[in-house]
C-alpha cells in the first residue's frame, strides 16, 4: 500500500458509506482514480467489505471471551476447523501462554452461552479445560487499523 492507498483505506474505515467522489475531494484525486484504486485494493485482498450488525439489535447481548486448552495427544481433529461451524464464535485465535485458543463469543443470554460452552466447545475431543470471562462494558471496539498516512 502506498500513501494514497492508505489515505483511501483510512477514509473507508472511518465511513464505509463515503463515496469515491467524496474521497477524491478530500485527498485531491479524480473520482476515476479513487474507483480504480479501491477496485484494486479489493481485488488484491488488501481491503474487504463487511457490514457490521449491532449485537444488541440482533439480541446477542452477552459478550464473552473463552480460553480453551487442548490436549493434542487426545485430539486428532482440528479445533480451529470445528469452531468455524459455531456461528456464535466470532473470533478464534491460536495463542501463546497457558491456553491453546482464545475465542470471542456472542450469545443471547447466559443459558445460550452455557449451551455453546458445554455442548459445542467442551464437547470437542481433547478439550481439557476452559475459562470464560464475561464482558461487563465495552470501552473500545473497532476493526479499524492504524494506517500511517503521515508519510
């Protein structure tokens, strides 16, 4: 990404509904150039287009992080592939430290979360332990990356 691509991406991160014309005005480029660059950034996988749904409006008010420990000698399956089939798991990260994975999970209520933990996550072969942390309040949550547009 060059500086112009970063400027375009920054505008799109800040306001996904901004028009290419408006971006062109902001960074002093013709709309056609912005169009071409955005198309190229999408094509090469630098940027993706995602619609973010408000979890409260979707009635998924419980947010929890679940640390999972896997005993790989007992499990011949891939935990990462298995959690891809659990729609409430919105992020899954293989991590360092005392745990194997860290999951970000959204659920309707505590009963729904318990069902996900007990019947899907802990039911996976080789899961030996888990720890759940409930989020009480979210101070900051963003998908925006800090793109350096100063140079």
